[in-house]
């Protein structure tokens, strides 16, 4: 039987790989008794890991979210992927998290084994902006979190927004708006909201917003004009960018943070759906070209529509599969 400390790490690693683990299966994988599993779970709880027990014929355990962040355990590939993601965010994210990402990367690097530290030290990322575009303004991550929280809670957002004085030189009251979507366009973050004072839809630049607390009352969301977020946003900026004139427009949901996607989707509309999930709408000259462009993000995705985009993904899948089977085996292999 492995030592207690090694066994606890093995148990924690297993709990992180799937949502729920039957107790009997954990005992079998760790080659210990169910009673020892229960004792080890109690030890992990004492260390701050929020492990929940569930009942039933296959009763077992689940690693849940807690009030504090306990120590985390990563396998080699996860640790390298995390380090690369942090280094990318530290170069340029537009979300005001560069310094925090750099500090997190330094923390991760210090506790890495030498073999992994060497792998990430050989990777140096330099952000190069498109020559024809100026980088978008930095947005404080706290502002983005405050806006996103109000969007998800459907609470009226109170915030200061330039200009700060009226025509008579008096301070202007804070704006009041029903926030509906946090999106990116052309490297900038925008809030799409119903302005309660002007009784109209508005887009506010997030880098100019200073949220006030507390937020206002909850509200029932209104329907956007035309019922289409992308059409609404592109109509606001038509003339600034010609992306809306392409004949093919597709919509997908990506398992990536909105901040990461927005850096490579200047001509698209990105809507934050969660910490690691966003909606992306892009246009292109052809469906196949659009599918290939979306494939660059190298992440799991769900095609919202239209059917032409799904068909384009299917065509590319067949072509790529055929290309892979035609690759000749290297000499000396079977």
C-alpha cells in the first residue's frame, strides 16, 4: 500500500478527472479498502478540498467548488498548457490581466519540476499587433467582472461614463442601464445595454465604464432590435469595418475565454458566456473558408448555425481524414 501522502495525491488526482466517483471504484483504483477511502477523503477535507459525498447504489464522492482556492494538482500536460496560456495572457489580452498572469506564471514555474520548467522556458511569446490596427485600450479585469456579473444576474448597472460634467459644469449623475451582453469588436470590449434614462439601446466602451455599487434592481431582459445580437452590433459599427458585408456568417460556441478569442477575431463579435466559454460570430467569403478559420482556435466548439457551416465542417473533416490516411509511413516502420 502506498504511503498516506502519496495516496492522498493519487486520490485527489482521480477526483479531478471526472465529476463523480463511486466509492468502490476509487477503492479498486487505489488498491485500498472503502474504509480507507473514507478516511483519506476526510483528510483532504481538512486540507481545504470541498469533497461532497453522494448517496445511492453507487454512492461515492465529488470534488466541488469551495469558498477558498485549495492547492491544485496538475499532470505534466496540464501544467505545460497552463503555463503557455498564462504566458500568452501576460503578453497581451486586452482584459487588464497581463500583470496578474505574469505573477501566476512565475508562481507555477517555481513549483514545477525541472523537466517541465525547461519545456516552458524554451517557449518565448512576443505579441505583435496587426500593422493596420492599433491595439485596443486596456480594460481593468475588475470592471469586466463587475459588468459580467450584472449581465448574468440581470441587475441594473450603475456606472460613471464620460463626460463627467454637463453643459453648466455640474457633475453628471451616474448612468443607469439594463446590461444585456458583454462583447468584443475590433479588439475593444463593449457593453450592450438598454439605457434607462435615454430609453434606448446603447453600446458603451468598457474601458470608459466605472461601475458603482450597489447595483440596481433585477429586471426582465428586453429583446434586442431584430432579435439578433450580431446584427445589432455590426449595424452600430458598419463603416468602421466591412466584415458585415461578407456573404457567409456563422455562429459557434467555443470552449475558450472571450479574452483569448477576441485577440484573434478582430472582424467578429465575441460574447462572454462564462470563464472559459464564449459565443463567436464570424463572416467569410465562403463556408469552407469560415470553417477553416474557426478551426484555428484549436478548441472544442458547438456550431449554432447555419446548416451550411455544419456541412462545411463535415466536408473539411472528410478531406482531413483522407489526407491523413494518404501519408506514407516513415522508412523502417510498418
